[in-house]
């Protein structure tokens, strides 16, 4: 089944991310996942026997949970997840670099030394 990525959020304190995906039949799901690849709005997801395919490429994504979309729940995520990139994806400075659990910033601001 093909899905369109509508929205995304990240949680720097856990290193997890969330994405809202919708099917062509207007079924909407929230994915809770961990990955070094981030699902971006406008992208396409296909779940197959090979794994999770994003924009034509198999991606290493650990799906933690999937549940039906609920606008109130998504708004709670938006308010409680403390990544400044969730509100401003084009930001150039992050004041949470020292506490962020992502090796690579989902919004491209910083990279941790490995």
C-alpha cells in the first residue's frame, strides 16, 4: 500500500520521530519510529515484503508503533516535543545540541562527533 507523508515531528530527548501518513483512500496513521532517515512531508512510503520503502529506496526504519490519526493527540505532540525544528524547519541555530539524542539533526543544524 502506498502512503503520502503529511507531517513530521522529532523528539530530541528520546531520538524518536513521528510522522502522519495518509493513504489514497484518506486513511491516516501516525507512525512512531526510530531511524537515521527522517520521513519528510511530501514523500511516499510503501510497506512491502522487502521492508519500508521511502521515495523508491529501502530504508532502515524501526517502527515502534502505528496508530490511527487523532488531531488532538497530534496537537499534544506538537506542544510537548521540545525540538525547535518542529516549529521552524529552516532554523540555523539550535540551543538543544548538548541534550539532543540524534547523531544527525533531522533539520540539518548540527552533527554530533562520533
